[in-house]
């Protein structure tokens, strides 16, 4: 078994005689359609390979590796460039001599003969039957017209397990393309063998007439090759065909589909009246009014609907000429288009708001739409009937243009609310009142701060003044209260020093009048204070009374009751006068 | 009570002085206004803008006049100056619906897409500043402040009466609301003014010369923050990541 493996490894890369320093070799020389080979070019040192002479093969992928060798202390560097090639046809093909640019100049590789059989090779078949893995590309129409949508399908058939599958991106020059998002997975039986199939679909739209080739689709993957322990053992039944457990291995492979030829036909010339809408497919065309009569100032919604299968998204806005007395405002078209396995299907609705300017009967134009039907291979013209709109006299109000769609057949309470959108954009007019001339004095930061701090400043100053005023008032009030208190005690007769109390009351009253505090005053002080804060007569009068009072107090005799009462009464009068 | 009356009178006089300091006699030239309106109606928008500019030169400063200037420049095809004058008008009449409509239209014509910048905190803290004009906010701050101290004075003189307490609380809230906003506006005007690109294309450079590297290009109507002015150049910030120097005559300060 080891010998067999060694032999296979030796056979894997068949060395081809080459020029010194450059060597080209392939991993196989016999291929079946859809299979690939690996071309390896080894270069001693650095170099570049020109693969432009490769006419019979497509380059699927490329890679490179570099190695360093030290032999007897001498270091050498070598490079290997690998190309995965897919044959473009069958029969005897040639990998021509490829120029390699090295440090020593341009060196050419030796040509290599490759045989591509028209039938699958026995190695790629299970028991000589159908191949294990293959790709198939089909198109729904090989002779489409410009603009006609066609479906390109790429099917990957797998009878064995593959891993790390990677489908190279497909490009379609000369076509608009859109992949249908939903890929299909199903199983099918071919030649008695069951395949798992993955189907990818693309909707293509030819842009120009001519011949085109679509594809090929290329699949890079690892083929799961059964190991020595294959069979129906209990082990295999438990772990399935997992290469890790079954002793299998992964073999990198590239598969590709055949190309599909397409001949895109030009659209025939349109003969007769009408204007081609640019639509290719099959479509319906209709017009409708949401209401048959409106008041002047109101508007009705006129809808033009194009519906069908084909390049519906390219439908342009129909022309709606304005007539005398009827204003027409167009809205953004509504689109309801979906992409399915059959291509684009849906509808496009163009709405116009019709606003009559005066009462009367108006007719919408009999709009016409011409499209190309690929099945009939002819142009089809569809015409809508003119619709009548009656305008009733309305109230004097501005025309309100309602641009958003109404429901096709609004019932009571439904579809009454409509979104109002801008028809045009402009600015509002100038202002011309007297406010335009106003020029208020600017408020500088300094002035603002001054005005801001004024109230607290005034508050603080006023508080200080108030406290000062309050203080003065308190001295006078306190002394007055003392005067009345002393007089009251003297008058109630319970004190033995009634005259002393009267003297204290008069002194306190004088202090109250003079707005000062004090306990004792001389006759001179009393006279001077009162002369200052009242009158000199009052000062003299109070001084005289105080002399009399002290005379009685300190005269050495006991005053009579009436005399004491007289002094008390006199004291009350003076206190009243002084504390007023 | 005579003392209370005196103090109240004192506060009222002080308040009156404050208000008198804000107001001012309106002036201007009616002829220039009429000429401007006429030129605008006749489609001579550039001439209309010149006439309105005369009013500004004569000292007229108000939202409606700046709005008219914005209209005239927009119609004349000068998007940069149109946005500049609309933005200036916003300072006086932020709630004017005509102004908001026209400014929105002008902004929709500006090429440069606005990039998120700073000022989130101040935007949240002073969210009401867009509801009132700058002068209204300043006036509200001063009047609130006046009534706050008037209420405090009355409370001190007439005792703790409920009505004075209510007045004091309301005035305090109003003062705390408007005074920081007014101070913030003064700060912005003094230290962080905003500007509008006037030229159709304004290269923003890394330094103060035409040889400095061109960092990016702004277009007419784009609003930027003005950070510094030096040697005929203005340092601007379009966003926190896009800062540079621009020639002074390519920009108008709001």
C-alpha cells in the first residue's frame, strides 16, 4: 500500500525537461470537461511568468511559494508559481512555452501537451458512471431582445461530500444583473445516481445587441476522499463519512461549468404611431380617478398604473398636458416591485393631482403606452380611456394640492387623510412693517452687569440705612418707655420714693426727646438739651420743675399728699409733652 | 409704612432705569426700506440686499431686517450671506416661523453635512435659549433679578407675608433660569462666536498662509465655530476633529 502511494506521488507531478533554472510541470495531462489542472513553474532565484500566451486555458487561481536551500554553506533561493488552469475546449490542447523573466534574462518553459477528452474521465466517475461533482449553467432564453429579462441559472451537482466550497463571483459584461436572493437546494437523480443540487439564479437584462458568453461558473472546494477504512462497519455507521473519523482526506479541486452563448437581438423598429416606452415584457396599463367630481379649489387624484413582468422599474412618467383651467401636479411614483425566480414583477403608479380653476367638465387625456412583447416579438400599444372630471363651484379658498396616494376605492371614513408634500420649494416673502426699522440700544455686557448688580446693591444699602434708622428710633422709644414706667410706679402709690420716681421719669422723658440714653442729667444739661431738640421755653420750664421737685425731695420736711399728687400730675404733663 | 413706601419707590426707579437702558429709539431710513422692498419685488435681489445693508449701517438691528437680508441674498444666489443673516436674525427672533422656514430651506441647500460636535451639556442645560431672543433673555434676567430683591426688601420691611414669599420664590426661579443663560450668551459672543462660510468653496489650511497644507474644503452656508483671529486668518472648528485656518474674508461672524 505504501509503495502504491509513493508511486502515485511520483506520478502526481510529471517532470518536464526544461531550460536551466526554470522548470514547468503539471499535475495531470488527461482531463475531462469541467476538470482543472495545476501548472507549477519553478524558478531558481526571482522571476516573473508571463501567462498571456495561455490561449487554450482559463486561469482559475494562482499562488506562489519561496524556499531557501543551504548546501555546503552555499545559500540558494528558489520560487514556485502555481496556476490552476481550466481547459477552454476538448481534444489536444497545449500549454505553450511561457516566457519567464529572471535575473539572467528571459527564459522560456517547455510546451506541455494536454488531452481533454469529451467524456468524463474514469477517475471522476463512480464506477464509470456520472461524475461526482459538476456544474451546469443554463439560461432561460438564448436569443433575447435588448431589454428582455432572462434568467441565468448555475446548478452545482454533488454526489459526494465536499467541503470549503467557494463559488467565484460571476460577472456579466453587457448585461444588468441581479442575483435572486433565495437559492434552491434539492436532490435529483441523473443516470441512476442521486445528486444534491444547489441552484443559483440571476436576472439579466441585455444592454446591447450582439453575441455574448456567460460564465463559466467556477467552484473551488475540497473533495472528501474516502480513506482505507471505508465500508459499512459499525464505526462508519456511527460517525458517518466524516474524513476525520473515517481516515479520509480532503483533496482540493476546482470545477467549472461550460459557458453559455447568448445572441442578443436588437429591438425591431416601431412602425406606426405611438412612442416606445422602453418597457420589454408583458404589461397592463390603466388609469383611474379617485372621484368624478370636485369643488373648485379642491383636487382629484388621477392615477396611471403600469403593472406586469419585465423591466417595470424603467417605466417613465407619462405626459399629462395641462389644459385650460385645470392645474396638474405630479407626485413621486409609487413602486411595488419584487424580484422572484421569474424575474422582476410588480407595478408602478404615477399620480397626478388635478385642480380645476373654474367650474365645468374636464377630460383627462386618453393616455397610451407602447411596450415590446418578446413572446409575440412585436410592439403592443395599450390605450386608456379619457375620464371625465366635473368641477362644481366651490368656496373661495386656495387650491390645496394633495399629492399622496389615495386608496383606489376609498370608502366612507377611509383614505380621507392624506399626506401633504411639497410640490416646489421657495422662501417666504419679506417683512415690511415698522419693526424692520427698529434699532434698539445694544445691551453691552458691562451695562448688563451694572443693571444686574443694581438691585442687590440697593438692597444692601437700604438695609444698612434701615438698620441705622431703626437704631435711633429705639433709643427714643426705650427712654420714653422708661419715663412712663417710672411715672406709672410713682402714681400707683405703692412706692415710698414717689418723688424720686417722678424725677427719673422726667429725666428719661428729656433723654427720649433728645434721642439719647441716660440715667441722670443736671439742670443745665436739661435746659441745653431741650433748647437744642425742642424749645428754650420748654427747657426752662422743665429745669424749673426739676428744681422744685428736688427742693421738695431734699427739703427736709415730709411733703403733703396733695403736694405729691400735684408733682405727679405735673410730671405726667411733662412726660406727655416730651414723649409725644 | 412711609419707610416701606420710600424703599418700594427706590426699587421701582432702579428697575425703571434698567429697562430704560435696554430700550432705545428706533431710527433708520424709510426710503432705503422702500427701495429695498421695491427692488426685491422687481427681482433685483442684489440691489435689495444693498438697500437693506444701508439700514444696518445706519444702526438698525432687528430680526425682521436681518430676515429680509437673508431673503435678498438667497434670491441673489449668495447662499453664504443668506445663512449668515438668517442666523443673525435668529438671535433676535428665534421663534419667528417665517424665519425658521426660510432658514431650514437655506440650510437644505448647504453642501457640507453637519458633523456632530461638542456643546451637548450646554445644549441640555440651556435648552430654552432657542425659544427666546438674546435681548428677551437678558431683559427677563434683569426683571427677574429686580423683582427678587424687591420681594426680599418687602419681606424684611413688612414681615414674612405669604404673598411676598411667593413673589420671592418665583423671582428666584426665574433669575436662576435666565441669568446664567444670559451670561452664557455673553460668554459665547465674546469667546466662542460662530461664523458662516461665505465663499462657494473655502479651503481650510493647516497654517496662516496660502502655502499651508489644504486640510479640507468647506462650502457656502456651513456654520463653524470661530476660535481665534490672527493676521487676516481665522481659526475655525467645523467639528472636534476638523480644525484649521481660513482666510478672514471667506467667513462672516454671526
